[in-house]
């Protein structure tokens, strides 16, 4: 390759954005008392993005994208999180292993998002974004939140964590750390769903749930809107043409949807009304039987708590992406 070609393919350096101000940030420690852990947030790093041919991207603007590369030209770019912070995705054991065994760690950027979007992520499952605690970021505005964005991930050399100027913070509590680890496991361990089920069942179901959640946020107390507000996560089971959607209820989500009775127990009668209303709304969106929109799939909605379900039944379910 000619010298001028090598220079053309060299990554451009992105200007470092001003990071969010954070409380209790300090240098990373590799001591036995306080090693880095999955879910910790780190500043002073960068993402490496590579591609072939002319390219651009939306959603992570702090970077330089090749516009002059030929159709077969490889390139790389240094891309920075606009917040200045990154979340460690590697498991605890991999973070502390010798670089000779585990030479890299996996990170994802922390993005500033509208507070309304942050509130929505806390109440529902997304395979791409996770509502990260915002309390430790002192420069956040009242109408802003922060989220981990998995579409943008990168491996960095482990030695980067000990570079001058790299600081870390540990905002996650024990329960929040377990929830974050579970979220990562669901993202990477989910089983594929056939495209036909996605387009004929899951897409209409998602459109219904999204619309009903917006109605609930607007003050609707209809049973179908309450059903969506009460479900913290969604799972799917497919048996040939029979599709079951399972909405996970928790005490927290039932309290949010006001579906607890006077004894602070799940109001089973009202929950059943909500389940039926949501199932009907999804079936209506999919199309009436033998109509042009008929999906040829049977759909059943379940609303329940995981601790009340048999493990032998739940093992067939996989997390829903959205």
C-alpha cells in the first residue's frame, strides 16, 4: 500500500467531549479489596469503530467518519461517548484476570437521554438500552437521564484502565448490579425467533403495547393500558402456530399500575380483566381470522409473577427484545 493511501486510511482523532461531572470518581484500583466490577462506570476511554467503504453513523456523534474511502477500503475511527463515561460489560472474573489470559475488556458508552425516556426504560425491558442510575452525575439537568447503549460496544486493552486520567465510579447497589448482569445475560443469551413470528405477531404486539403505555402515561385507567404498565418484562414461547406472550409482574410494577388490593396483594380479578383486554387488542391489531390481515397464529397473553410459575413451564420462554 502506498504511503499516501496509508495516511488516508488513518483514523481521525475525535475531540474529547466535556464529561459529565460525577461525585466520588477516583482512580481504578486492582486491589483485592476493591477491584473493578461489571457495571462500574469509567471515564477517559474511547471506542474503536471499524468499517469498509464510505460510512456514517447516527446516535453517537462524537467521532470522525470516513466519507472519502473507496468501496473496498478498510478504515477505523476513534469514537467518544458524548457523556465522557463508559460502562464495563465484562464479567468480574474477566476484569481481574491477567492480561495474558484476558487481554481486553468490553465497554459500552453511557449516553445522556431525555428524562422521560429514562423513566420509560426503568419501567420496561429494552434489549439495547439500560437505565443507569443518575444520582451520582451532578451536572445532569432535571430533565435528563443516562443509559447504557449496547449497539455501541468496543474491546479495549486492559492496560487502558490504568492510564493516567482514567477514573471510575461504582453507582450500582447490589440489587441494581444483579439486575444489570441479568439484563446483559438476556441480551446475549436470547434465542432467535422466526421472522414470520416477528412480523405477524411481535411487531403488532409491540405497536399495541407502545400505544397503550403512552395512553397510560397520559392518565388512561383502561384495563388494556394498565396491563402494559403492570408488566416489567416480556417473554415469548412458540409452539408451532401457538404464540404465548408472558408479561412479568412484580410488586413494584403492580404498585406502579395500582393493581394491588387493600391487603397489598395482587388484585387477581382486575389483573385478569387487564390480561383479556390486552389480548383482544393484540388480536385486533393482527387481524380477524380468515381476513386479509389474519396472521394464522394463535396468541395467548399471560400476566403473572415469576415466583408463581413452574420452572418446567418457564424454561420454554425467551426474553422479548422489545
